């Protein structure tokens, strides 16, 4: 671009922001889909390793084993997220990726407390407010707030409509 010319997005920042929001929604959905595939592969790998040592279907015999596998997956996502947020990426990519750990935590809250919907909404709301407070205190760009609100509303609708993941 020639020097002295104003770019289209600088002249119309609203359009730029709408496109960024749309891109975060679309790419966040793609990241989320890849996360579900990764979760299935992760849990299948654990089941495969366990089957090397026993012929019993461990998921049916030990009622606590599937939740343990999910907690292990949450830890893996947490470790990956820690690295993602520490490396040098633009706020756009970090906000887009942020949908993944937020969705995993919201889904985990729903899975572990599904018998008590009020507890799910209370803990999920407190978690969301805590993240919102962190974003505010660290003065993060609006992209992070948008990602939090987008996935928060999406997961709330999942819970209210009784959609199983």
C-alpha cells in the first residue's frame, strides 16, 4: 500500500470489527470441532492402553473412570492453553483459541453437576464472571470479551435446551 493512503479498514473500523467477530465465531467453531475430535482420540487412546492389560470394559465396570479420563483431558487442554497464551500470537488468534478452554470448562461443569441445574448455572456464571473480571483487570482487547460472551451464551443455550455433547 502506498504511503499516505488510508486503508479501507482504518476508514471504516466498524466493518473491520464485524469481520473480526465473524472470523472469531467461525474459526472458534472449527477449533471447537477439532477439540472434540482430539477428545475422542485422547479417550480412545487411554481405552486402548487399558485394554492391553485387561479384557474388561473398564468404562462400564468402574463408574469413576470416564470422569477421570475427562479430567485428564481438561488438564491436557489446560497445558496446551498455557503454552498458547504464552507464545507470541496476535490477540485475534488468542481470542479465537480462547473459545476452546472456555468451552471445555463450561462443558465439564455441566457434566459433573448435570443432576443439579441450579449448581451448573451458578458455577458456570461464577466462572464466566471470574474470567470477565480477569479480562477487565488486565485490560484485554474486546476480542477476548467477545469470545467469552459468544461461548458463554452458546453453552448456556446448550444447557437450557438440554443438548448433549
